[in-house]
């Protein structure tokens, strides 16, 4: 594991801390092989899911994951939250609950799990997530036809059962639930769907409803973002719990040192990012990041992709 002076790490299971619009500086924990997911969402920044899955497996050694996180925390970098996210749906790892409980023994840093919520119908998954402090499930669509269009789920999954499971989990879970809704223009943003979504939200009663849209290069080019005005209109329709996820505005970071290219590559393996994202995450001047990115593009390791007004970088 490489560590720079800002505390950014390049471990097998750990990456960041990276700036999160919701969580502050987040130390990411990735416990899945790349793109292991129960959904094949049209907006996914990781690209298409070759084959959706619902079977839980122990993909990696839980002990090695905990050791990787322990080393990252010991590096001295400021971490606001430890978040399970990355290469797919984290609840597909059957060791998730044990890993979280082990981390609780070594740190007081809050633990969050970003999940698509599809496996909450299972009691063992709800039990595993109960160990976290914050659970951020997604709910993009309520009627089955819209669910199919946006999320392209595993054949066994049903939107109605997922809503029912989210409502049950709310009754069981003592921590915070921040429900994320990813809105795709012309697909799940109609007034009729927003009304159905509000009825589901009222049933689930999450602590927050966080509205997002397609801000990074999606799996399908047809997946287009909503405007700020459209997002605000939907926020008002969904009520007081709803908020539009704002751009990250974190505190300054100290200058980074060490293997800058390696640190950049570690972040890019999990999601497309801009040069500004990398600069904030790694605590490195934007000019140095830009130079490293140009070098990596020239080497053929990464590529740049235009999305909207921004340039993102991702693995070649």
C-alpha cells in the first residue's frame, strides 16, 4: 500500500480519501471484483454489467480487508467516513457485516454503505447493514416498467418488493438512511413517476432523500442529466426530506507526495474523475495532477472522456 502525505492510499481494497458530495472526505473500501452487481443501470459510471448477480459470496479475505483499512487509518490522513462502495453492489459480499463489525473495534470513524438496496429483501443482508452508521440505498424507479428501463435488474428482482424491504429496514435500522434517487432525463423524471416515487418515500421515511443526476460518463450515452432547475422542481415535489446533492466543497488538503500516478490509477479504477476531483482527493496541486494525467494518457494507461462541460479520466 502506497501512502502520500495527505493520507491518500493505493491499497488493494482501500482508495482515497476522495471528496464525496455527500460524505465529506471518504475512505473508500471496495470488496468486490470489478462490476459485480445485481443491476445494469443505464447511468452507471463504471460501464455495463456483463452479467447481473444476486448470489452472495466471500470474494476476498475479510482479514485482509480489515488490515488494509487499518493501515490506511494509521497513515494519519483525515477521514470523515469509511464508505463501502466501488466496483459494484457491496452487499453481494457475504462478509460485509463481519468486516464492518471488525472495523468498529478499531475506529470510531463512521461507517457508511452505498447500496442499490436490491438485496434488502434478505434478512441476512439487513442484519449485515445494521452494523453500519449510515446506509445510502438507491431507489430510482417504482413502477416495474421504469425500474426495468433505468436499472435493468437481475430477472428475479421486483421494484415493489424492494420498496417493501426498504420500509422494513427503516423500522429495524437505528442509524441514518439517506435514500438516493438518480434521475435520468426522459426516463424516470415524469410527473407521474415522481408522484409514485413520493408515495414510496413516504412509506420508507428515510432521514434524507438525495437527488442526483448523470454527472459522470454513463454506461449508455442516451442517459442524459437533468438541469438544475428540473432537479429543484422535483425536490419541491418530493417534500422536506429531499435535497439536491451539491458539488463537493471540502476543506483544503495538504500537498501530496509519493507515487502520484499510482494514487491516480487507484482512484480511476473505481470511478471516472476530473482533474479537480483528483487534486482535492490527493492534496496535490492541480498543475501536477494535470501533468501526471497527460503522462498517463500518453502511456495509454488512461483516457479522457468529455461529458457535458467537464473532462473525466478513466481506465483506457
